[in-house]
């Protein structure tokens, strides 16, 4: 445990909650992927696939950590886990919030061309995503990081004049 804390620059025990929830999210993602791929298989096969997919996701995540460690300015390595959790929660939440908003606006697949429906769905989802990203970043104690990230993203969308 001491080596783990040193590697992730964890100074206090409460900071261990982020690697714990990150690992739980990784295993859950592995389970969901295995469940989609092997829905009709025996439970043992599904559990083994979950373990393998979770391991693969862990390897990909650690690879991304190494690449982004130099790019993202964070004080401690464990904060990267917190940032990844914020991205995961925001992406899922934007879809959950976006669907009722689209229905509230009266936009459905039945009353609109499917191509136009999906274009509007993506645009509304992106707007909600931007708002939720800063909100969840603030809730997870990473407001400064996500505010800078948000400004950079909005500049790329061509909205520089509203930010600068």
C-alpha cells in the first residue's frame, strides 16, 4: 500500500477514494462491455470476459495517464483519476439530461427527419456537456482545471470572442 500511495502521490487516506472509485468504474465498464458482447453466454464466461476487458481498460487508462501527465497541469498524480471520473460522469450525465430536454422541446424521431434529429441531439448534448463539465469539475474540486479546459474547447469551436 505504501508503494501505491507513493506512486500516485497520495498524502492522506481520504485521497484513496479516487483510485477506489476509478477501479470500480473500470470493472463496471468491463462488465457492461462483456454483457453486450456475451449476453447469451454462461455466467462464468461473462465473468472471465469482464476480468479480461477490465484489465485491458486498465492498461489503456494507465497508458493515457502517462501521455496526459505531461500535458495536463495537475499538482498530484491521483488528481488525474479524479479528472477521468469527472469526464466519465459528465459524458453519461449529458446523455441522461439531454434526452428529456429534447423531448421537452418537442423534438422526436417521428416528427423530424432522423438526420436532423441526430444533429440537433448532438448539438444539444454538446451544450449540456459544456455546462455539466464545469459543474462536475467544481463538485470534484477541479474547477480551475475544467474551466481552463472549457475555455480551450470553446476557442476550438470558434467562440473565442466570448471568452477572451
